[in-house]
């Protein structure tokens, strides 16, 4: 029986320790992540790999979503940004792109989605979230593509809204 070893190199920044064996067209296949070979260095590598970009309110973030970003598992990709917010702040989060159908998500410090939007208004495929912060801390603003789109250029903006009295 022939043996074939495949290494996880397509998304090296998101390596996960795993071993998969299977039978494909009479060839025994073993799928091993590179992290399997260096468990001591994997912990060190993992801590430096996933680090969302820090953003501040009121500043446009012009970026590009590509197929090298985080795979969503829904045929799309995502890019994460981290923002520190305080309880009772009101946020307006907006992402605009002429290249792909955007999806915008806000995740709390536990990784739970606390707000999400696909299409903001009308015929637009841009996304918009209004959110009142219930707990202070770091939140993740996730920009992703909908329906298998690989992405393209986009502009992300987070504004802290002020109450008018």
C-alpha cells in the first residue's frame, strides 16, 4: 500500500495539531499538521500567530480581505480587529466594500457573537452595527465575506456615539 503525507501549509498562520488518516483512491493518507513535529515550539508559535489588529474609534481602517485570512468554514474568509470599550458606550461599526458582500460581527471577550449584520440598508451589501456595550473589555470586530467571496478592499470604521441631552 502506498503512503502519502500531506502537510498543512496553505494556512500556516492557523496551524492546528491534528492527525487524519483515510483511504483515497487506494492510497493510505496521513494528514499531519506541522505543529505535530514540534509541540514545544507550537505553543510559542501559536501565541504569536493570532493577534487581531488593534483599532481605535474615529479612524478609517483601509484593508484587504484575501483567501489567506481566517477561513470561516462557510466558503468565506475573515479578518479580526480588537477594540477596547467601556460599559454603556454606544458604538457604530461600519464596513464598506465595492469588491465583496461584507458581513460584520462583534465578539465579546469570550468569543461570543454579541452583534452581527450582513446587509445594512437597501440594495447595499455593506454592513452596519449599532451596539450598546454591556461589559467593559476587549471586543473583536470581525469583517468577513458572504457566500464564498474571497474578498477585496474594504473600509472599516468604529465610532463611539455621544448621547445628546
